[in-house]
């Protein structure tokens, strides 16, 4: 018993340290980006848990195992019959085989994160998990706001020493209607993605809808100007209400509190932005100007990522795919880029990496928890926030992120744990 308590305390402590390291996206130690080290640490903790305690299975584990095996098989076959190493662009930061290895490392990190969080939830750490993930989100947000102010007023700040997503020096300004918050990340959108889950968990953490954590984290998301993050959260809440039928948990008081907290977030946004830029900036105007061409013109072809959709229109969708990472190299060659190009969509990535078969398995994995929640009626109010965060990430995967992430692994585990409470046979020895 004492050994198990020590293991739980050790896992909780190291896990939160690694989650904080995952937020240091813009920094590296020597040649190693800090998030890579965090991912290795998560896999290490995962292996320790598997070797020292009984094995737990979570809802969706079999589908994930099938997906991983399929992607690995397709990738190995492609590597055996084709030479993709000559497609590595000039500004690639690793050689070919390390590049492919790192792609699989991210997938395994997602599995490790889900397992660790599910293990902690099963062993009674739900409250401490929520509490500290929210606190970490608040800390990262406060640091982001400070760095934002420091850049404008030339105050001291930690130098970002990792290459940017374009392969060169990290940008400090962006072509946008206002200066955007990047914090400890290389891009504003990456910060917004990371804060989505702390934002939703902050609504679970507090008995009341209005709390300081929600205000700080939510205001930071607005300051990123990330369309995927801001609209993703709004759509996530709307779809979450429909799937969980949670309207019965809400009343007029909660609606007023929701309006009040949004108003406070907008006031903070306007105060910070309009005191650091020339002229007045309206967040609503910025969003409308970006959304209108998408809805009224040529859809995503009207955005700055139209090259992905042009490629999609001119490329035959494969049944088996080119393998993990290889599909990006083919896209990179097609665009003539000097850096490896992202599909900016988990679904497009898996479609071209593992074909329609892999995409089908992926969709089954992601939709499976939603189907169970939709048909199960005895749910508490907290599942609504979990599902809303989960759906927000499904939206982000469609327009921004092409790989599994640690933060999505956390919310996947929370949803899986809620499902396991009413699904028999989730745990085996």
C-alpha cells in the first residue's frame, strides 16, 4: 500500500513538471527542444506504471492500438520500397530516420499521456489533476501576458532559442490587426491550443462559473487572436450542449454569469490591446473579417492556408497512404518548400499518411467516446465541460493541428474515465 501511494505521489509530481515543460515550446536545451524532453519523460513514466502496477485499458484503447499498428505497417512498407530520404528539404533540422522516429514518438506520447492521466484518475487523483492543470494554465497565461507587455515596452524576458515553425528565427510580430500573444510558444495558435483544456477544466474546478482562472486563461486565448481557438471553444460548447443534452443543468443565473465572464474577458482584451497599438481594435470585427470570406467566398481557399486545399483538390486520395511523415515530404516537394510543410489537419495528415483505411480507424477512435456519451443519459454536469473541450480539439484538428498532442491526451483520458464509470469491463489485470 505504501509503495502504491509513493508511486502515485511520484507520478503526479513528475507529470505536472512534464506538462509545464510541454508548454515551453519556444525553448530548447542544447540541441533538444524542451517539449521533446517532456515527451520522452511521459513515455518513461508510462513504462514505469506498466511495469510496477496492473495494466489498465481505457475505452478506445483497442481502436488506438489498431490505428498505431496500421500506421506503422504502412510506413515500414513505404520505407522498404521507396527512398524518401532524398525528399528532405534543405532546412530540415534532422535526418530522415530521426524525423520519422520523432513522428512516431509523438503518437506514443499521446498514448502515454492518456494512460498516465487515466491511471491517476482511476487511483483517486481527479481533483488534484484538475486543480493543477488549471493552475498551470493560469501560470502559462500570466507568463504569456508578461512576455506580450515586455515585447511592447522592451522589458526583460527570456530569449526564445528554438527555430520557428518556418525553419528560421522565431517571429515576434505577425501580420494581424493587433499584436498577438505568443507566450512561451513559437506561434499564437500553439498557445491557444495548449490553453483550451485548462480553460474548460477551470469551469469544472470552480463551483461557480466566474473565477479568476477562467478569466485569465480565457483572456489570454482572446489575445492570441487564434480563430481556431476562439471559435473552436464556442462551437465546442454549442455541440457539447447538443451531445450531452446538458441544458437541463443550466439556468438563468448561470447564463448571466457566462455573459458576465465573457464581458470581463473582452474588457481585458480591449484594454491590453488598445493600450499597446495605435487606434482602436474590435475583436468582433477581426473575427468577422476573417470568417466572412470563408463563409461567403471560396471557403478555406480564401485563407492563407489555401495551398493545402489546392493540393487536396489536385491529389488522388490513397487507400493505403505514403506512411507517417512521408506524406509531408511529398507535400513539401509539391510546394517546393525549403522546410517540411504541415497539413495543418490531423485528418488530412492521416488520410495521406495511412490512406482511407487509416482515416476511417482514426474517425472511429475519435467519434467512439461521443457516441457512448450521446446514448448514455445519466450524466453529471462535469461531462459537459469535458466533452466541450474534447469537441473543441476535434475542431482544432480539422484546421490547425496535424498531430496528436499532450493536451488532447489529457482530455481524451478524462472523457474515457467518465465513460468507464458506466461501461463494464474497462479494466483488466
